C-alpha cells in the first residue's frame, strides 16, 4: 500500500485503538537464538522479568531443527517494557535480538520487520508544528529531532515529517499504539525507512528465500506462532509517490515507486539501526 496525501491518514484514523490488555502489547520476538535453545530454556530466561503465559522456540516441524527465533507472551504489558529496558539480552552465551512482536495485520509490510529509530508521520495538517508533533509522540520515548518536510521555495509544509528517537523501541511502541492524532487530525504513522534500506530489505528477503531449506535460517525464515509476523513474507509499499518531486528545504526528493524516501545529495537519509532482517 503506497500512501500519499490524506488517504493514508484517514485509513489509520479509522483504526480502533487496541485494548490495553491486547496480546500485541504483551508479546516479544526473540531472534538470533542458538540452535539448542529450547522452549523451556527461553521461558526460563524471560520468566525472571514477569509471568509468562505463552512461549515457543520455533522449530522446523519436519526436522525439529531450530529456526533461530521464538516468541514470548507475558501476562502484563509492563513486563515487556521491563524486558526492553534491560537490553541487550544474552541467552546461552549468545546475544539475542529482542523486540516487540508485530501482529500479522501490522507485519505485512517490510518496514515492520526491521528496527529503526525513525518514525514517518504523514497526512499532517499543514499548520502542524514540530512542537505539536513532539508533544504527541514524546510519550513513547526520548526524541532526538522532529523535522517537517517543506517546500523549498515557500517553506510551506508538505504534510509529512519524521520523528527520530534515541531508541528503535520507541518507534515500535508508537506503531503499536496507532491511531494517532495531531491537532485533532488523524495522521499516518509508519517506520521511516529510506529508499536504500527498503532495497536492502528486498535483497535480504531474496536471500531468505534461497536459503529457506537450510537448518537455521537466514536469519529468521518465516512467519510463525499465533499470527505474528516474523521476518519473511511479501514486501512492497513504502514512501514517496504521493508527495511530489521536491519536498523540502533539505532537498527531500519524492521516490515515485514503492521503495521509500530519499534525501537529496546522495547516500540517503541516516540509516537507522537497520537490524532485524
């Protein structure tokens, strides 16, 4: 789904807020597991943070070999916050990747499968200010910067911008807590990946597909466990297309295909942390 203008925001504003007890707020993804980490071992490690209601270290059903990732669901959402606050985590002498699990209805887009500290905010009211955006999203973590894309000649808002946090987990929280409003208008919120990052995602997907039959994946092979997205799956969509060819004082350039946004001057925008695929 490529978005532009107000259409993306109107769709997201129509989303019903999740119930605070929703499993989406209580579930984590754990990647990079050693092959010999069992479901019991995974449960034992995370039980020290709070009560675990469900846990699985995913294995190939045919061979029972580890796929290198798993999911843990806690009784309380606050336990996930405690787990994230204690990163990095090491299980059986190996550092693992821990992040909030995205439900499959959220995880069918490539940006949901990577970690980035940058949040895209679209369908902004033209008179929205950086301070108003900061006020809305500051509840999810420390904000390093807020930038509204503007018309180079006039300085007018192009109706979208970016919020950069100090931690990718803040972006994941903001996405899970959709819909959002700025100046009482629904806005479109997604992970902010550059064109180059989207291309890397596609390359990694191709590598995953080529190595699908290998024992432990590259690095996490497919969607598993209770309707939650892992790291494979279809890719597409992105940013640009609907925002025109020249969108900002800093040289923002629209990218007329489903592949992300790009900052003028070469090299793309800051690459985030880009872990996960």
